């Protein structure tokens, strides 16, 4: 059976997945992920820093060994928002080519959304109905309206987590002025997206990416904390007394 490898060079992290086709379905053989923050320097200065390049190359070297070990028949390497914006993207792709032999394909936000949609509708049965897909990456956010497993409308916005942090939240805690500027920017981009997407009625909303997973996990911890506090209060105890 053929074996495929996919590498995603994102603005926050690099990901590898190696899979084989068995009974007309993909079976994952190996996965890897490394946070390299490639977009951190890009969203500050417009170029990829030497440090971010080196960190990403180290991760790609490890991925390359895994791809060779599994004897992948075909490898696709794509890069997204940070590489779309970086003025020195060509120099980085040449470094990747010299190190691994791979050609990096810098894809558009719409192609990024198409690939995400394809992955979701393939593995999530509920997404084959009328659904809204939201992928919140490091450099961009793709929102896709899907119906019957087909893309109806899609919009790509510069609302990635790393981009927003680097452009608006450079102090910890951020100032009220910076937070206000951030909210204004997000509101403007969402209004632009609404003009294209409208206000569709959907049966399911699916959020993807590491940021979405982190928010879901944090939300779960917050809910658990509330349950614990309510239980303590019901029994006449206080959380501070533990």
C-alpha cells in the first residue's frame, strides 16, 4: 500500500503526519509536532529571523529521518501565513531544499482552508451536513461554510494567535489601549468576513488547530473549577481552606 507524508510549516508550529492507505482509508503510522514560532519574527519585522529558521530546520531534519524510516512514496510540504508574509521566504525555502531535498509549497489562505475542510469532512461524519469550520492558526484564521461535504463559502482573515500577540499584545499584562486596538482590528475583520459569509444557520460548528484545542482544554478546567467550588460551598467548605 502507498505511504504518504504531509508536513505543515505553520506560523506557530511544524507538524508531520505519515499515513498509509488501507481498505480505502488512511491509517496513521507516525505523527510529530514542534513549536518553532516561525511567525513571531515575521509579524514583528517582516522577515524570518535566523533563530526561527534554525529551529524550524532542526524540526524538519527530524521529520526527514522519520519520512525515510517509513519509506514514504510521496511527500507534500506546505507553508502558510508566516511564509506568505515573509520577505525572505525564498531564502528559507532554499535552505529547506538544501537540507532535506524537499520543495516547500507556500499555499494561499483559501488553499489552506480547502485542505482543512477536506481533512475534517473525511474524518468527521457530522461535518458532512451543514456546518461551519473555524481554523484559528498562528498567522491566519480560515472560516468555511460547508454543506453536504462541499465548500459553499470561505474567508481567510489575518487573525492568527501569534500575529495578534506580536502586533497588539507586546506587554504582559497588555495595556487597555492595546486591548482596545486589538478588539477594533478583530471587529473590522469579522465585519469584512460577515459580508461574504452572511449569517448562515448551521447544525454544527467545528474549531480546529492547536489554539482551538488549548482553548477547549482551558474551558474544561474552568468548568471543573466551578464545579469544585460549588461542591465545597454546598458542604460548608472554602477553596482557600484547602
